[in-house]
C-alpha cells in the first residue's frame, strides 16, 4: 500500500483538528435532518398532493412514497454555451429514473451567469455573490422535502460551488453533480491571445477581434481553456462527486448521454434505504476537500478556487486556509499544462489521458487520499476513462503512459515539482499568486507602483503610454465588500503587451484575476481589502501612493510596501469610491455589507450562517 506524502498527511490532520467542533455540529445537524427532519413520508396530505399534482405518469409512484424521488436542481439557460445542453437533461433523467424504478422532478432552477459575457462590464460586480444566490436557490429547491436524493446540473464558475454550498444543507441526501462537458476545440487559445494583444495595441480592428473570439467560443459547452469552469469539473472528480470520467466528454454525444444515465442509475443505488448509503455530508469530508486542492495544484487550475474551495468547505463544517494551499503546493507536482499554462486545451488534456491519468499518478505516488467515500465507488475507480462498447457504457483503465507529454506527465517526471499556487504575506496583507504559467524570472518583481481604483482607469493609462516602465499596477477597492470582487481579466492583454515590451510588470489587487490569468504575475485576493471593515479600519492597500516601491516575491512568499514605517504611519487612507449602482447592483448591497474576507470565501451567507450553527 502506498504511503501518503507526509506533508499531505500533516495538512489534512491539521484541517481535521481545526475543524473538529464545526464539523461535529454539522454532522449532528445532518443526522437530525435524516432521522427527524421533514421528508416526504411525514408531509401532510395537502403538502404531498401539491407536490405530485403535475407529475403525470409518475404521480402514482410519487404518491405511494415507495420509490426514490430524485430532485433535479438545474442551472439551464440557452444564452450561455456551457448551460445550454442542460435543456433536455430533466426529460432524459426522468426516463433514466424510471428504468430503475425511481422518479424524478425538477426541484428548481438557479441562475447561471457567465464571467465571459460580463468580463469588464458592470454585471461582473454581481458575479461572486451569484454563488451565494445560487446556494440559496438550491436550498429553496430542496426545501420542499419531496426528495430522497438530488442530481445537480451545473458546470461554470460560481454555479458548482453555489450548488454544493446549498446542497450541503441537505447533506443527509445522496447527491451527484452532472456536467455537460466542454465545447469542441475551435481557434487555438494562443492565437486568440495574440489577436487580443494586437487589439490592445491598436493593431487589430474590432471586427478582427470579434472574428477571433467567435472562432474560439463557437458552440455548446464550456470554454475550452482551463479556467474556473473546467477546474470545477476536475475538482468534482477528485472529490468523487461525479460518476468517474464525466468531466470532459463533449455535449451532444452518445457517451455524454450514457454518463447522464449512469449518474441517474447510480443515485438510485446509494439511497438511505439501501446497504450502500452515500450521503453528500459523508462524501464531502476533510480528505475530499484536500483531494480537490491537490487536483487543483497538480493540474494548474483556477485561482478562483482559493476562494470557492474554502467556501465549499465551510458549508460542510470544515475550515481551510491559504497556508494549507501553500504547503500542499510545495508537495504536489505539476502534472498538466493546459492553456493558459500550456498550448493545448481541455479537449487535448482529455485525449492525452485526462483526469483518470492524473488520479492514477497521484494515488500511485502517495499524493492523494484514496480512502474517501465517493458516489462512484472508490477513489481508485476514478483512475479510469469511460468508453462505449457496442453503444454500452464501460470504464477502462486510464492509459499507463501519457498520450501527449506536452500536456500530461507522470508524477516521477512532472513539469514542475511545485503545484504553482503560493501564499504571499507581508505588511500589505495576505494574497495568492499562481506561478505555473509565469516564467521563473518573473516570480519576483520590485518596482514603483501605480494606483488605480478601476480597471478602466488602468486601460486609459495604458493607452496614454503612462505605463511604459517597470511597474506594479495596483487596482484597489475591488474586494468583496467594496464592489463584489469582480475579475480583472480585462487587464490581461494590456499587461501582457507591457511585459512583451521588456518591462517588469505585475498586478496587485484585492480583486480577482480568474482562472484565465496567464503569463503576467498577478498578486490577487489581497486581504484585508482596501475598503474599511466592520471595525472601520482600512486595509493596508488603501495607504499606498503612486511611486511607492512594492516587492512581490513568489519564492519568498512576500508582498511588501518598501516604505519607511514613520512615513507610512503618518498617512491617511484613500477614500473609497461611492458604491456603483445600476444593473441591479444596489440589490446586492446586503451581500457586500456582510461579506467576509476572501480567504474565508468572501461570502455573506456563510458568515451569517456560522452565527446559527
């Protein structure tokens, strides 16, 4: 039996001990919900009649209460490519459920907003808090007590974390997440990036840029770069919350349909009235959370999960922090290079061996917990890939060797011995940097800073030629409490141009940069944020002024303002810009006012929940 890496064992033990009181309270609540909570069997006749009134041919079965009724929570909409495939899923799931003597009903829908559509726009200020809204929507959907299990249909950035946070309030139910898969590959991501930079320099027209973007984002499915959406799917596999190998099968294929059938059949097998009960609360434990972090590091996944994974963990009574990520990163090697960390996309990654290969390598090297409760068997069962044999679904072992060593490498010969996500700390606070896509000679940047309160102001300065020098671009008042912590991916082309011109450039912000961040060092999620907290104290970022020398160093884990302490102490904090209104942002003021720091997940609902349990 392979021995677990000592760092992974130590970090896991620390998380278990740190979480012990909250985890115990959570599990006790889940036990009480199963044994004494509201369920279909003790609904009143009026309650129950409302619940099956429109269920058609399933009405007798739902009425009798003899068979499992599966609640479907869906993020379907047909404007977003990733969620458009879900339109037919409920209809299919109902058919698949009947094949195993179960029934299914759509319990409710949740919003699904796309950072790609709102990137750099006013709507992006709603993005992070849409996760809290999705969690609340999931709870509302499942609150009707009509269901003995649930299938969660969601795939993109905030949707999967939001679904899980909400679903964990019903952790006594078995639950499986069902993805829809990535769109087929279009224009190469490197070419798209090249055209974006040309446009930023004024060397490409809007029509040329739109043509490149449309050739890249061209059909149904998730975007093909390895951003937050596709990192979500990887994490669900590493946590054992998918049927094995589900993540990266393209939409609209027979194999995709059979994986949905397999998930529906499987949920019927793991209910509480059988001998293979697998409740969500038991699946999402401390080891599963660590596995998700390990998968993120081993594949160079999205920095957004430095916020989302702590939030998911909190919903299950588990406490993790960025020190945990940092220590795991030093132990976990980088096995994959998927754009923006490499040339190929998630379809190329999947073809090279994909998640099954990664799981097998990590397990074999003692870098993954194998003893976790999964919905699909054991963790070893995820070291496989699904295939069709005579139109029937089978699983075969993941390839023994990578089919493309520019995309995937074994644990014994990784791209890097380090997972590439680091904690930076210093007199400016605590922050995250992702180094896996950044050249090593850019891991340390020391330069004068230039202060901005909006990303549009950064772009205006770039176009005016004001940033043609070594510079640390500081964008502040972008934290959860200030404006909802929007992604600043809109800055990537301009900063990339400056770096390509030979300047030493970095971004420093209390906002987010996204899973699409790439070659420019980005020090993100800086906490405490610039906006004063509930104690009225501004974060250190509010005291920086133009020209201050700032040092960011991924090697030493530093984020420092090199300013004389006496000069610093004499300063007053910068005034925050007034809260933005329009696009409904004013309706999210409650979330902003009560959100906690990024390292805890930047969530208002979780912060408030913990005062209750």
